[in-house]
């Protein structure tokens, strides 16, 4: 029998082998047909990926009238449709998307009638008279940039809006942003849909779009809860200030029963769920700030911490929750969060950029009170390790958050290794919380912190600005992976909504300007449906929406997509593909302030990561040619 086995082995080694595995659903044999003859489509209507911002007031039409995009289960895949109006303009433009249908090898449909497909109208912000920066990560031009996104149908309240139809003046552009959430159970393969553009009852174009679905490992799906921790802030009454004018008037919010506190809770939890669907955790607005009675926290905010709050990403839960009341209640919060299994999310934002946000001396005293709780509550401070060390507070800090330009300064070297010894320790005689290193962007990394002051050519770190290039809006999460941090902090989502730092104590209107700290949009990543008594988003007949809604910005979509990119980096690292991950990061990123800015490098790297991940399931195995039979006795 041994001799026969060796003969079989020899045959297998010398005979031609063939590649065989379960047939790849993304095999070329399954590729749907697509008309790619440019002359079959109107030249003024085109499709792009999301690595460009097509301004309303300038730009020539593109040449591609079809699209092929890729993603995985439980991931948002996005693209854009653009229309440039002819001499007569358009009076009633409408852009729609059909179902995405897989015809082979299985029959599966992603329905356009569900929140899995959202078509937004892009609204425009007038960047003028100052640009944010002249660096190559910005467009360095004034004009009308797309930013706020108005959904055809709000996925949360199910209300149809005035997104469409819309008039377009001669020579001007109007764009649509299309989000497709691939269901968790969607089989890998190609899905085809049609994008239809109409003016009134006249069809202007019907264009094909294909989405290829890479298989997530183990027949699973991208996690709903982001692997990269996030912290974003908001003002407790910002929604009420914008929509109703004040906290007291917020009692008119539907479902509040005429109670302003209940309205605050409803609006905050809605915004928190909205941000979770963009893979960010709105960490601070637990209201009212519980002290000894946690009933409201458990009922209203518990589902967000448990991943049972609903939303588009099933199971998504907060990765951070900010301690709210005075430090004398630290023990109450520690006990509550520990008992509920939420302790790893709990932290206190102890100081923002000392000595500006607080005196250095207060960091240690506040941390001592937090650490006296059992288990201790972590203290977060936004500063770098050198400043914390020089001011004697390094070992009082549990979550350290340096600005990216301090982590990776121009003319210097990446500072990550300087944090390793600190990260290895913890407070409270070794019994305290595990230390964490996060990072963030600020006006400083944009090269300007003052309105009227334009950032210079060297401010080339990522940014979240309206006139920033999409690659720069999306690069931060790649750099978080590269730089070895485990989380990101964003100053605010609604700075432009509030009566506070942004507006200097008076109500403003984020629909007319979000220019603060010398930047266009940083600190304001979402928009209200109405502002200062003006309805910017209504029902199709112009009537006020029954329930006010929250609108994403294009920049928030790029931040979300960056979070999704991080999941590819993480899952391939877990699968032992660290070398590949490093190669693809280095293919378009040199360091935190030098990377390819057109977006082509980012998308090419993402495509390589997705294909490699797909290959973990549909790998090639060498087997002998078919028809070979051997009997072993």
C-alpha cells in the first residue's frame, strides 16, 4: 500500500495541475454585460466614484456614464451621479436608482424600496471669500461646493423630502450621492442596477451600475460596531436651538409629550443612532446627566450601548460614553457602567488642550477623584506626551490624545515609539484601566485657527473641510492604523448649530456658513433640516416635515468610508496578511502629511485589500486534472 501511495504522489507532482476551488462568484464568467459606448449616453450626464467634489458653478462633464464599484457585506458602497444643465436649464430634475439584482450564481435583490439604497441630492455651500488652506490637500478655490446631503426618503422617519425634483440653471451642475448598504446576508457576486435621470416626464439618461460584493471572511460581514474607537462631541441642546430656537420651545418635538427634557433625550438619541450608522460614536450627550438615578440612562441610552437601538447597521453600539456630572459622582457611574457591562466605553474628558482648556494643575487633581472610584474611571486629555511629561501629569492620564501634527510632525519623525512605555502601564498601582492612545485633527493641523487667516502650503495633514479634497477627508483612518493609535476624537458634529464657541453666543445658520476657526466645516459634520425658522428641507409640496430630520455631510460620508477602510486593514492583519497591508498603505501614503491626493491611490489600495480579503474564502487550490482515477488497496 505504501508503494502504491508513492506512485500516486509522483503522478500528482508531474501531471499538469489545475486551479480549482468552489467557483468564485466574482469570476469573469459571471460579469454582467454593460454598455460602455460613450456615444450611447448624453454627454452632460456622468457617473463617478466619491473621490471628487463636483462644484455647482464650474467644471466640465466627465466621460464615464456607467459605474463598477466594490464592497462587502454590511458595508456602505457609494458613488455619485452628475448632471450639467444645457442652455435651457432643467426645471424638474429627478435622479433615482433601481434595485440592485444579482442574476448569477444566485438570485438576490437589494431593494431600492428599503433604506439599503438612499439617493441624496447634494446641496451646496458657498466657500467665500476665504479658502481654508492653499495646501495640496485642498482645492484652494472659492465657489459652491457640495456638502449637505438631502435624502429622497429619510431612512429613519420614512418621510419623503423635497430632494427632488429640483431646478438647475443653465450651465450649472447638480449631483446626487448614492449610498448602497450591502445586506449582511447578501451573497458574494455581481449586482446590477440602473440610474435614471429625468427632467419632468422626459427621461434624459438610463445608466448601468454594477456592484461587486467581496466575501467577508468565514461567510460573515463587516462589523456594525467600528473596530477603531471613536469619540465625537455635540452640544446637549444644539438640535433644539436650530430647529425650535431654544430649549423651552423644543417641547414641540413630536413624541415629547410637551416636555423639553424628553425632547432633548429623543433628539440626542436620534443623533447618536445616526452617527453610529456612520460608524462614529457620539460620546457626550447623555442627558440629563444622571447622578444616582440611572433609569433614564438605562432606558434611553442603554440600547445605544448594548447595540439594540435599531438603525441601519444592525447591532452597532457606542465605543465610547463620556462621564457627565461632577467628579463626586464618579463612583456612581463606575458602579452603574460596570454592572451593565459598559465599563470599557466609559471615560471622563478631563481637559481639552491644556493650558487653554484647563490649568495643568487641575489634570492631576481631577484624575485622582476619578481614579478613586472602583473600578477607576479613565481620564482623557488632549495633549502630547512631551507636554504631559514636562508638566508632571503623564501618569494621571489614561487616554492620551495628541494632534496628528504632534504625532507625526513635518521635518521630524513619527513619535509613536515615545508612547510605548506609557501605554504599557496603568494607574492605581496597576489596577486601573488599560491606557489608550488616540489622535485627532484640529485647526492647527489645517494651518489656521482664525477666520480670515488662510492656512499655508505646508498644512498637508488630513482634514474634514468642505474645500478639502476627498482623499484628505478620508485619509485619517488609514493613518490611525499606520501610526498605531486605537481611536480617534472629533471635536464636534454640531459646532455650527449652537449658541456657543462657534457663533460666539448667538444663534447662527449652518446652511449659510460653517466657517469657524479659519476652516470650512471642521466641527460641523451634520446639518439640521431647518435653521433659524427657515425650512431648508420640507415635504415635496413645501409643507413642514412632521418630524425634523438630521442630514449628513459629504465629509461625514468620507469619514465613514475611512472607518470602513480600517476594517479591511484590520481583518487582513488578523488573517496574517500584515505585509500586504503595509504594502498597500505605503503605495499611496508616505507619512501623515504626505500622501496621494487625487484619491486614485486610496481606491487602488482599497481594491487590492478587498480582493485579498475575498481570496481568503475563494482561494485557489491545486488539484490533479479531472478524469484521473487511482485505486489504493
